[in-house]
C-alpha cells in the first residue's frame, strides 16, 4: 500500500532540479500542466517512445527549466480561455530558451497569444472527432495520414498567427489545427494527439520527440532497474527498511526490488485485517516465503479490525476506522520489529503529480510520512512515527510498474492481479460488516474468480468481483420459501481506473456463476449484474 505525505496544494508541484535525481543526464521531455485531464496521458505517451517525461507546474520559470535541461517542452491543455482574467500563463521567457516547444490545445493558444497572435471565441466550438486536413506534411506531421481522425475539445480558435508562424493543418471548423515556427522549433496543435481517439497522435508525438527534440530512447525497464538499485543502496547504506506488504503489484514489485538491492535489510510486514479474499493471506505468505525466499512478518489482526467496525454502516466511517486501526497495528508492530530508519512506499508517479512535497524534515531535508494516501483508505501515520522514505517507484506509471515487476521475476499472477481496495471486502459489503456477511461474500467472490480463471478470461477485465447487499428478498429453493441476500456481480473494463465501462460478459458465464452462487453459497438466493459505467457510478460500491 502507498503511504503519502499530506496534500498541501491543489496545484501540481513545481519540481526543482534536485527533485529530479538522476534525470539530468537523461533524455527528458517536460510537460507544463495547465489543468488538463490529459496531462498525465501526455507523459505516458512520451514514455511509450522510451523517452523520460515529467509533469510539472505551469508556474515553473524559464530559469528553472534551463537548469533541468529538457530536450523538449510540452504545454498541456486546460479548461481556461487564454483571454480570461486570471488565466494561467507560463513564463514568456520560455520562448527564448532555444528548446523545442509543443503546445497542445490551450498550450497552443497560449503560445499564439503570448507571441503576438490573436485567440478569440470560435464561431463554432469543436468537440469530439474531426478529420485533419494537412497543409504541410513535413516535420511535425510526417507519417500522419491525410484525413486522420483527431480528438478536438475546444471553444476558442486562433484568429491570427504570430510573425513567422505558418499553418500545418486545418479541419472543417478550425483553420489553424496545427501551426509551426520552424526556425524557432515552436509548434502547436489544437487537437489532443495523446488520446487513443487521435489516429495519428502517436506518430505526431514520435516526430516531436525523436526528430524535432532529437531524443534517444533511453527510458527502458532495464535502465530503470539498474538505476533504482544503485540509488537504493546509496541512500539506505547499511540501515533497515520496513515495507507494508499488501500483495498487490505495487508493494510486491517494491518488495522484490528492495530485496534485490539490499537483501535482508528490508523487513516485509503483512497485516491481515480479515478483509482479504478467500485464501489470499495464505497464498501471499507461501509465495513470498517458500517460492521467493523473502521473509514476511505476518500480523493477524482480524478480530481487532472487525471489532472496530462493528455496527458501522456509513462507508466513510468504515474507511476511517479501518485506517485508524491499521495505524495502531502498524505502529505497534514497527516498534516490536524495529528500530527502522526507512519506510518503503509504493508511491507511483500519479501520486507525485497529485501531491505536494511539503513535508520535509528541516534537519535532514528528507520527506517524512505523515499521511497514507486517501485512495488507499488507511488513514494517516502519527507525526511522531518518523521514517525517512524510500520510494523507488515514484517515477513510474502503473503500466511501467508491471513491466519492472516482470523484469525482476514477479509472477504474472501478481503482475496482472486485478486492483483490490485497501479496506478489502469491507467496502464490498454495503452497510454493516459482520463475520457472517464476510464469509458469504468471500465464497461468492471465490466462485467469480474461479470461473473467469478457468475460462482463461481473467485478464479480459479490469476488475471482476462480487458485492453483497444488506437487504433480503424472497426466493424459492425446492418447495421452500427463502428470504436471503442478493449478490451483485461487478465486471468492468478500463485502461487506468479513472473511467470505466461495464463489461459485456458472456451470458453463459453469468449463468454459470449465478447458478453456482445460489447453490453453493448459503443465505444467497439472487444474483444481479451491475451495468453502470464510471461515471456516473464508481467501480467500487462504497
């Protein structure tokens, strides 16, 4: 699980050169974020070209960028209009750095406005798919086919271009869909090349990264692992490290990486709060201790956690109590097993983007853990429980973590494991959680996983699980009237969990699962299928 520092700002942090350790000597593209929902996606697309990328605040100064020495800069989209009062603006000295710049949507309009062009409200807004009509097929648009569908999302338009700029492409509604100042290597596109809907988007990004910025593909899994091991050893030295192991891909990859780097100096602690799936605690311990020879300190706290949420129905209160009890157990066990100098966290790059690094030990300059990230729902560490943090995965996106896991020997059953919430089955039981209800849900959930695994379609879903509702309905089994619980099946498809669609699971699969649950799981007489997307619903029910 990921322990995270307090979030102190709703702005993306501005990274100083020292916070990009090891990146200054690597090919790098910087993304200045103006509030676009796609900023992280731009970074991911660049990394798919095996070039490193960072998302930082639009407030970053030209001098700070000069010190970072990126090979290129991308200005993201954003919800504002450049002519609005208080619209976010970048340092205008950026245009004089001599570094190639690509503006995307709002970023393009900002470039045009600041360099002397004009941006106004468009006569016709353009949202969704549009065919790109190419006027200049060279440079940025090399290998982008005429008529390629691109994803538009704008209500403003560039009415006049700055001196030296020319139009590269247009659409039926947008005369300046792509522009360039070739001599100064300044480029802008009104569409979003980073989204999957843009057919020639990746080709355009490759053109910018490889041909215009002249980057080399140095961001590889092997290079990352080598650098991470070197940095862990240099930072930790001969000190001890504590890792809270959950069995998910992030903490498991981190455990493998740390063990590879410092061996027995890392202690893995698994706290069993009683809300895991059937057989998972036993499977996790056997896998790590017998197969991988990585010792795990098992802490059985099932009764403690169940007592803490006894009679509690409100989902947020359940989360809060589970988090609070986790902290109590974690603190007690860390003192028993310690002392430890470092706490290892599976912090990922999206967590870094969403959080400001404001919690710093004034004496050492080290980040200290004072909050477990809210989406893991396990509360916050007490301020007097101080560790220096080891966060080797904080440069990575989820898909990159999976690649690293594979490269260091993590088995596919963990690498491709469906996401599982920190509070576990406790938030897949709507309302009050009891031992009886946990047992019912555990058995139903086991049947779901067993059936999709036997059919070889486990990886066809982002998540596939069961939910238990706190109501009863009338049914008939044999000649007897029943009054039992309904189970909800929740199967979803997604790329990153931010949005999701309900999966069109085969009817015969649903039939088999339904028949097995009502016949094999006591106190269940009805199975229903959730066909709600996210949004408006969430993937989890609580």
